[in-house]
C-alpha cells in the first residue's frame, strides 16, 4: 500500500512539475541566468513567479504562453519556478503565487503587475509599459517605467499637471463637470503620500496628453481642507476617489504606480468617450490625419451606391459603427470609401479582387496592413479585429511603401445613386416610311 501511494503522489508531482517547456515562447529563468537575461538586458521584461502546484498558476499558464507568443520580439516574457528557486522569489518579495513583475529601464526597481490574468490584459499592460519606457528614453529620462520615483529622488517631481483643489474650489471644478476626476486626498506628513506623489505627478501629465484633458488628476490636502475630508469620509491617507458626472464618487483601489494609475484613467476615458468618428475618405488630408494620429486605421471599401442604394450602404456603415463602439478603447481611426473612388488606394491594399465590401487595417507608421478574410459582418469583423488586437493575423507591406495619391471627391449625400443622364436622341430627321413595314 505504501508503495502504491508513493507512486501516485510521485506521478502527481511529475504531472505539475514545470509549467513551461523549451518549446514555449516563455523564457525559463533561474538564479543562474536571471542577472544576465533580465537585469543586464535593454529589453522590457514581464516575469511571472510561480509554483507548479498552484492552481491559479496552472490556470494562468495558457494565457501567459499566448501573451509571450504575441509579444515575441517586442517584450520579453519569462517565468521563475519560485517554489524551486526560493532565493530568487525572496529577492523580489514574492509572498504569493502567481506574482508578476515588470522590469523596465531601471531593472533594480521592478513594478508589480496588478492587471487581469488574460492574454489580452497582459499584452495591453506590456505595450503600455513599453510606450512609457520609449517615451522616457525620447525625453532623455533614464528611469523608464519607474521614472516618477527616479525624478523624486533626484529632487525633481514636476506637479504642473496635478490640479490642487480646496474647500472653496472643489465644487465649481469637479461637481457637474463633464470631465472625469481622479482626486487624491493626502496629508503632508504621510509617508505613503510622499511615495505616491511622483507617480501621481507623472501619471497626471501622461493622462492629460492621452485624454486631451478629459480625465483630470487632482490633489486635496485633507489636513487643511477638512470640510471636503469630512464630506467624503476620508479616514486614511492617501485616499483616491473617482468623480463622474451624475454618479456617486467611488474609491480607486488599484495599484499606486504610474502605469496602474494611467491604465485606470484610460479605461475611465474610453468608457465615457463617444465612439470614434466614421469618416469618408474625400481627400488626402482625411486619410493622412486619421491614420497618422492612430495606431491603426480601419479602412472599408463599400460597394458602389448603385449596387446597394442608401439603405444597403447604411447597413454596412451601421456594422462599422457598432465595431467602432466595441473597440473604442483601442482608439483606432475608422474610414470608408466607395468602390472605385480611390482605386490607387484599393490597389495598394490588395482590395478589389475579393469583391466588395472589403476591409483593411493599416499601421501607417510601419506601412503594413492586414485584410479582412471573413464576412463583412459583426461576427466576421469582430474576429478579424480581435486577432489583430493580440498581435495575430498575417500582414503585408502597403504597395509602394506609402499611401498613394488620394483623389478629392464629393462626400456622399446620403441618397440613392442615380444613373448618369444620357443624351436625348432626336428622331425628327428619321423617315420611318423608308423602313420595311414587314420588319416592324
């Protein structure tokens, strides 16, 4: 009996031992290679600290693998068996499993990842962190993902975009405002508030830029403005509350890093933002300004108006509007044109041979595009865009490496099309008497 039990327990152990293999795109990290692979790397890293027996870790495994594949060549994705390598887990304060850390430009200051456990959420967080890292490099800051803390320690910490509110100014600024407000209630003597200050300041600047001021970050000294502190039941510091027009304030209970705050602010912005505008390509300016301002622009080529009439065209536009609403958090641009109106553009995107309607998603920075291969329907377009949003799907370079000449055309007037008027034929000079009556 002892032998049998021993065999079963050993088998169970082997079944869960090691959640990743060399065939995965997840890089196995150990105390031997961690310093060289992660700490000395110029790349951004997402690292999961796991235990093979942990159920949450086992459920995360397929999503982590999927994210690693999507991010391959862009962001490094690793995993540490922290049950086996407890010293490495201890070094980074790992107390539970799975714990995910983001190692940005400053590898000595890893950030906690506190987002969702789906591949979509992981990829979104990775790209957000990557964007912050690149922007910091562009502006000459070396702190990267932890730039807020870096600037504070070096005596910086620019608070220019944090709005200071008081008992007197709060209501006229926040209450009934059409904008979303994230308000930090702090005490000057509070250590946690001091730690949050540079993160809040850095986030305020980024959020102001990305939401065009529609989400505002503010601060209230609750020791001075006691009326506000009492009204909102502030008992500890810092307390962050979210104010939206027509709704009761809610507590923000997310992470305290710059990236956590920005992610929540962008979610609030996209939840409240109208869907992006659907524009007809009537000039080169419309195409260029839309595609240059967005990560992707979704271009549809709809059948000629004589083939569909106004009702048919509107049904296609309705499908696009629904998809624009569904994917508005991606902040993509949405465009359409009529078949034949921009034939050079169609040719550069490989459209035309599959018939109409057709759709292409274009990355104007890389001048690459992907074509909708499924049906031009909510389901077909949703599958196409979902694959794109996680980095899957085949792409091709835009023909000629740049957008072709765009013709200026009159915008659609919303009406059914009319056949071109033909010249009247004058029959007054025709002598019908000369015709053979037998042939009539």
